[in-house]
């Protein structure tokens, strides 16, 4: 009986050691998980910036076209002949 008790005690001690090791591994895994979650939450998020150079260039082109159209209309309306009243474009009114 003495040998069986000794073996049982050794088995219980081994199981306790295994349980303690498993608990330590689980605690380490929880710490790593918490550290990873904290690090990802605290890390700044990089946002791509949009370069408006193309939009500004398009706006400049449109502004130039508006000024040219306004200038052409003003030239026609304020010219000595005014708006020609001929059926053909470029015809001369008599």
C-alpha cells in the first residue's frame, strides 16, 4: 500500500505541476493578447492624404475658359456692328 500511495502522490504532484504550467501558459497568452490589443488601439492610424493638384489645375482651366467666353461675348455685344442678323454665320448685314 505504501508504494501505491507514493505513486498516487507522485501522480497528483505531476498533475498539479502540469496544471500550474498550463495556467502559467494561459496567463502569458492573456498578457500577450492584452498587449497586442492595447498596442493596436493606441497606434495611430495612417490615412492617405489626397493631392488636390489635379483638381486645382482643372479649376484653373475652367476659370480661364469662363474668362475667354465672357470676353468673346462682351466683344460681340459691345462691338460697333453688334450681333449680326444674317442667315449665314459670318455673313455681312447690308
